[in-house]
């Protein structure tokens, strides 16, 4: 029984798994933050283009 406890204490396989889970969660969180930023920027850009296109006169040359 003492040998089992000593081997269990030295075993580090579980610690590596925890490290990977934490690292994966951090990457997913960063991806979600980046997606949110890109989405709001694209929405603003689309609204600006729509406003600009609404002010143009279709009969003019555009310059």
C-alpha cells in the first residue's frame, strides 16, 4: 500500500492533462474575444457604407 501511495504521488500524467485543459480554455476565450471585436467592427463598417451609398446620386459619375 505504501508503494502505491509513493507511485501515485510521483505520477504527473494528470497534471499535464490539467495544463492542456487550461491552455485550451484560454485559446477558446481569446478566439471568442477576437470574434466579438471583428463582428462589431464589420457591423459598423457596413452601416457606414450604407450611409455613404445612400448619399450618392445614381445619375452622377461618382467623382
